C-alpha cells in the first residue's frame, strides 16, 4: 500500500429478514464475560431510586412503533469507466446500531428504515495502525482488498482510518451544558432515569475546574443549574436528582437557552459542548427538521459543538436527531440501558473533546483498467458531490482522538459480473464524467482524505493525504485469524443489509455470518454481546 500527504496552505425470539423466514434456524448459545461491554444489560424500567420519574409500569411493553425514521436508500453499483469517484463524509455515529441493541433486547427487530449500515460497522473497535499523537497527519489510512466473504465471485475493499490518541494525562478544560427534555414523554424508566445516570457518571470524567450547566425544556424552558464548577459536585447532584418529567416539548427555545449558558461559561481553547438529551419529540416551537438544522448550523459558528443522545422508544425522532448532531459537529447515540448510560457518561462523553480531524471527507478513485464497477456499502446520507471534495466550505464529518472510521466497498474486477439480485437499484452508467484522474496505471484504487485542523473556520484551507492499493495486494481469500477484523466488518455489513431488507440483503448469508462471529465471540466484550444477541434470535436462511 502506498501513501502520501500534501498540506494546502494550511431478541430473544425474533423473526428476521425479508418477510417471515422459515426453515433452518440458528438458535441458543450464550457468551460469558465479566464486563457487560458498551451496552450493558437490559434494565430499562427498573425502579429509578432518586431519579424523579416513576418506574415503567410492569405491564407496559416498550415499542418502537411511534419512532420516526427516514429511509436512506441503498447505493447502486457504479461503472468505474463512467464515474471512478466515490465521495462521502466520515461518520462515527452509532445510533442506528444502538437502536438494534435496544430492540433486540426487547425481542423485536429494528424497523428497516432505522438501519444505517455504516453505523453497524463502526460500532466496533478494529486494530488499525495508529500514528503518534504529534504526527503531521493525525490519522493513518489502512487499505485491504480481498475476495468477498459473502460473494466470492467479486472482491471487497476495506478502508480503515485510525485517529491518533492523545496522552492519558492530556484533557481539555471542559464546559458542558446538558439540555434535558423534561416533557411528559420522558417519564418512563428508560428515558429520564438514564439521562440522570449519564450526567452523574460524567462527573467522574471531569476535573474539579470544569463546569456543568443544566437546562430543561418542557412547557417552558428553565436553567436548572447555572454554570457550576465540578468541585461543587453536591450542587450538581442535587440538580440532577431533582429533575422530573412533565408538560409538552419546546425544544427550539431550550436549545437557544443552552447555547446562552455555554457562551456564559465559554473556555477559550477548551471543550465547549451542548449535550441534547431527549426522546426526539420536539412538538412545540420549531418542529421542522430543516429549521432545526439551520438553527444548529448557525450556532456551530460560535465554536460550541452539540451532541444528540436519544432515549427510549415510541417517540424517538431519529431523523431529526441525526441531522442536528451532524450539523452541530457532534455524535449521535441512543442510550439503551442503565449500564450503557453509566459507561457513556464515564467513558464516551468526552470523545469529541479531542477532534483530530474536522470536516473529514473521503474520495475513493477506482481504476477502470482493473475495476468494472463498485458499490459503497452505507453512507447513503453522507454522500458529497465529487467536485465538492476540495470545496473546503462544505461541512463534513469530525473524527475524535483515538476513534476510527471504516468503509466497505463491493468491487467487481474487469472480467467479473455485476451482482443483480431482484429489486436491486439500477447500475449507474453512462459517458465518462468530468474530473481529473490522478490514479496511476499500476493502482487498483486510490483513497484521498481531506480534513481541517480542529477549530478551523469554514474559510480555512484543508490538508490532504492519500493511500493506494495495487491488484497484486488483493487477498484471496481472507484468513480467519489474520483478517478477523475485516471479516467482522464484512459480517456487520451483510447483517445490516438483511435487517434493512434491501435487495442485497440475502438471508442465505446468515449461516456464514454465524460462522464468522462465533469464532470471534471472545475477541472483546462488544463482539461477545453481539454474538449473544445474534444467537438468541430465531434466524432462517431461506424466505
């Protein structure tokens, strides 16, 4: 693999798949581990103790029936001689996979429109090489190509990006504003109690000099806690424990008030961040997603970022939550259990404090001399016009210190046939599009990454680096041990397509998925937990 850099100026029991499956099923099985992993157990509805919201009625069964999702579609195969470029923004959200965990723990499958394939792939850790924290390029690109684990008549390409990790002792001074939806829809035990657990757990991550504010919104907005040093932990805990849920939702005015608190306690050169905590139902005030996005984009120019955390089900406005977190240069997750809330607060909440790359865009160029066609798996709503790759005003994705981004492509080499399952989107073809081809004849694919430094403005120039893979570097087939990460990522993509019920989601792949993940159940806690969820489902290989 060749690289270079240029710097510009500066379910318990579940029927899954397309329709109802019958026939051979994979059943049972369990994994044991001492730590519950990223997501913890399913304890929604437990008595909340001091949380201030009544516990969920034992007869009340949580449902995602009222959740709002937007189908992102499915990328088609593209003829490389027509358009050799594939351009998209980096994405490290995990909410779509969080929703799968939430629903699987309750014995139901996620709604197909909730599935964003890249978030299933990126929900797991992969062992990519990492640069030194003070390296000129704050991340490394790792390219692997191999025989497709599920379609051996074509190839699969994995693009891995690993961000540098800061020294453990280095932590930016932080100014956090928790914007809490305290409307009546947050009353259940899987909502407000978990909000409170996230906030209380986050205090262990902060220094005594950091500040915390709490703004609530329901029928009206209120500052429940003005900017307060963490050294006064007792005052913060009292404010958190006094939260209760009532009234309707006035989210837009709450966001304005939260930004005012963030501005009042602004730390120059620090981490100034709003954490929106809601089931996503903004039913009073600005309720239109486009208007909310415009509001958050306007506030982003102040240098104060925003993360969206979703809670519960039945009211979750997933589409709105994803849009505003992207617009706020933050991350969107859905908290699925008390243990997940605890771990998020104590480990994940400051992940975006150390952005090593801002407005990160990827452009993958395929060589038509070697590649007949390609298909990007996921990232449908992160697509960027090819000619905007070097347009540094276009907003893109942010990557925090130590985080990683993975993207997968299905690649049809010259001489191979393009898969054409029933209902697949039409192959994109036509005359060659305009654009400078920079790939060399010996290269199969070249990946360019463009990013800005943390804190850069829309007008600041970006940096660019690249890596390339040759046909000789393709692997056939993947080794179960040496290429375990590649196989896991490919399995997550194949599983997501089955859940998504698209034309490429082949139920026949379930047996191969089961084989691959079973060999990795002990790799780490999160993989072990997924294997347990997968094996607890009733999955059929034939419709």
